[in-house]
C-alpha cells in the first residue's frame, strides 16, 4: 500500500491511498480540477479510484467531492450524518451522485480494501476517521478530533501507519491573533489535536506503528518544525524506528509536498 497526502490543512484536505489494484480518496476538500492536477503531479492514478471516503461535512473536506465523484463515476462514503449534511451543503450540481452510508466500527469492502470507520470528536454532524486494510497492511487517518479516546487508540495501535492530526502549538494558539471564542473551540474536546496531544498519542503508538504523517497543521498557530519536534519527543526510545513526516497544504518549493507513506 502507499499513501499520498495531496492537501492537508484548513484550506483543503485530500489523501490518496493505493493498494494492489484499487485506490481510494479520503476527503476531497479541493476542487475537482485541483485534485486531479495534484494527483497527476504526485504519481497517483485516478483510474484506480473506487470511492471517496468523507470524514465530515466541513467545506475543507467536501469541496470537490460531488463533482469529482460524478467525474470518476464512484460513490461517496460517509456516516449517515455526514451524508445528510453533504446533500445539504456539498452538492454543487443537480446531476446524480451515488452515496453509501456507513456506521462506526461496521467494516465494509471497496475493491480489495476493508474499511472501518471510527468515531472522532469534532464539531460536525457525525464525524469519523477511517482505517483502511489490504491483506495484512493497515493505514488509519485520524484528523479533526479534539481528543483521542481509548477505542480510537486501540484501533490506531494495530496499524502499520497513521495519519495523525497535529493542529496547533498551545503557546502559539494562546498568544495568536484568533478571537478567544475560536481559541476555545480549537482547544475543546470537539476541536483539534495539539502538538502535545499528538505527542502523547505517539508515546503509545510508536512501539507498533512504523510510519506517521502529521496532518492538518494550522498555518497561523503552528509550524512544521514545532509539530515535528513534539512528535519526535513523543516517540522517545523508538525515535529511530518510526518515520515521521509533516503534511503540507500543497505544492511549494521547500515544504516537502507531498507527504507519502509506502508500506
């Protein structure tokens, strides 16, 4: 399996996961044109995509889901709450689009993949993360969550690789320009994981997980250097056993785009 993070952050999110004969997208928070362009640049194959998994209905996760799903002729998968909001807010045209509802911890197949949605904690209708397995390899995507619960930790701990939110540096958020109400939202249990919270998660995961991508970094309240430093401190004695990279919002001269996982 391989994974390419095409976009990660408040301006748009999209992850390409490719297996032996199929591929999936997790979220489609950019325009259809931009996603296909980035996919071509990064070496992905749109012809392999069998479905679009949507974590929740915020625009930075669904912006291109409608038009891209119709362009590729593939279904959009999400929880019942997410799909309800998708039909309210995410449809950009009247053409038909196939949707498939899923429930927390009920596994289903798409191509050769076995997918298991799990509950996250975010200010959305019914948000989720996804575990994607092919044969004996498993990748999980866990972003846009204010906390990591024990059941989620158990699921992440069985994976070979994890895309994990590391949204903000608590000090930068505290001293930054956001209004206090927004700061409270971000810090809340239905907000976003801090660098410290991601590091705490990695203290548990690093004895089993081999690759980690830090995702959904705030461009205002974080830096890649701060997120990476905290994550490496979290791995402790396993620092040499875990490859950690930082996902960026998009292509740039010095930002290491795109972050990749190869299993």
